[in-house]
């Protein structure tokens, strides 16, 4: 069993460390020290340089005593959303929340801490295990940029579990969407809005006509789209010459994602041309979707481990991405596990102390379950 007091104390310690995206140096150095204390081989890649951050993704590799067992990946991300400066966690009747006007940082330190505690437990109790690889990623929020730029040559795992979702422990995410970011820049022609408005081409109007026709919201059970920001114009007496729009499309079906993105681009292009304006459109694939079946060996293993931990397994699909999207694209079948964090990305974020304990026990049971298999197990999806 996890050491509850130690587990909660470490969570309280880590959430106090400010670690916004691309500024994870302090927590990365601390985690590297912890991994070294476990006897792990520790490595930091150069992903931070690629994205303008101050550190890279942190890798730890623990040699096991069951050489035929699959290599297990356990992962969580180090960065948090804002506001995250000077977090003061508050404990109230078994609930941990933020005492001030900040997030708590359970997203995703409620993933990091159970991994650390599970490693301590297997060492203290001499639990037999295969090789275990740990990755603590940077800049997950806002596009999975850390794992996208991860040194994939260092990934040695046969299967993986990413601790990074809200919901009760025991919830297992099998499917997640891919996401395209669509940046549109429409250029019209400026003129005086009161004297010669007919000489102008209003970029904002062109954008508005397009936005009125852009698919938005939930389009089906696995597909969504959103217009997120719009910026343009200089003053009310100037026909707006420029406007910029940022959109996104998501789907758990890659064909749907590609068709939706193409449709959105065409709508903006056509609207601009109809008004005599021009549109420059840039599409960035932030990450691709992944989908694993309930009958896959990794899903069955996860369900059995959940039961062994006293949890009720629940398979779901999600509308959000995680580092698991990229691990799957690198050829490491990976699922996402819920850690119990609630109201994430808000100042009302919280987690139950008991859920930290239950998540840790789940990770311990996953280590045991994976260690009882052979390496060909993880190759069947």
C-alpha cells in the first residue's frame, strides 16, 4: 500500500512549485533528483530549445529483475496552466484545493506524485518488475508541444500509461481526437469609413460572413470545431484592412478531421474572395487521434489492474488530447488514466486525498500486471 502521509506531503510540496509551460526548470531539476534516488538512469532531452523553454522532457529508466517482461512507460506532464504563481494548497476534510486566486496544479501533479510513490513502494517492498521508463513532459498544455518535440529515440517502452485526466480513478481513456489549429489572416483595403467607405474592403465583414457559415460546436459524437479568437481593425472611422482569426478542428476520426479542416479553410477563402479580399490560411496539425479497443491487451490489463486496486474500471472516449496521442504516434500503445482531479483549469480546481492514494495503488497494480506478461503482449493492439 502507498504511504498516505508521504504521498500527500509530496503532492503539497510539488503544487507549490510554479511550473507554467516552458518554465519547468525548477520542478524538472527536483524530479531528476528524485529519479536518481530511485537508482534510475536519468536523461533530459532538448525539447525545450525547440519550443523556447528553459528545460526539456525528463526521462528516467529503472532496470527490473524480470527481463522478459514488457518495458512499461509511466508519464505525466510537469507544466500547469495559469494563474499558478504562489499556489497555497488548502486541506479541508480530505479535499485539497487552492487557498487563493490560483489553480491548484493537480493537472498534472496528481499524475506525477502517484508515479513517484509507486516507484518507492515497489522498491521498498521488493516487488518483482520489468524495466520501467518514466517520462515527465514539458509544455503539454496548449498543444502537447513537449511530447511533440520529444527525443523519441529514447523511448524504449512497449506500452504506456499517461496519468492525465479528470474523473474518478478507474476511468480509462481509449480514444482521443486529433487537433488542427487553423490561423486565418484576411486582408481587405482601408478607407475612410465616413467619407469614402465604398473604396474600402472590410476584412472584419468578410471574416464575419465566413464565421457565420463555419461549423462550430459539437458536430457529432467524435468531432468538434471552434472559432477561438478574432483580432482586427484600427478605429471605427477606418474600414478594417486586416483581421486575424484562430480556429480549431478536432475529431477522433482522422478522415473527418481532414475533411472538416478543409471545409473551414474553403469557407474563409471563398468569403474573402467574394468581397475582393484575400485570405492567408495556415493549418498546423497539433496531434493525431488515437483509438484502442476495449478488447486490446493493454485495455484488458488496465481493467484487471483497476479491479485489483479496488476500483471500478470504466472505458471512455474523450474530446481532449494528451501526451498519449504522441506516444501512440511513436508506436507505443498508450492509454490515459484519470487521477481524480476536478474543475481543472480553474481556480476551483481540487482533488480528494483519497484519490491520490487510489491512483497510486492503481499504478502499483499496473506495474505488477505488466511484469507478469512477456514483451510480445504489448505488441497486440
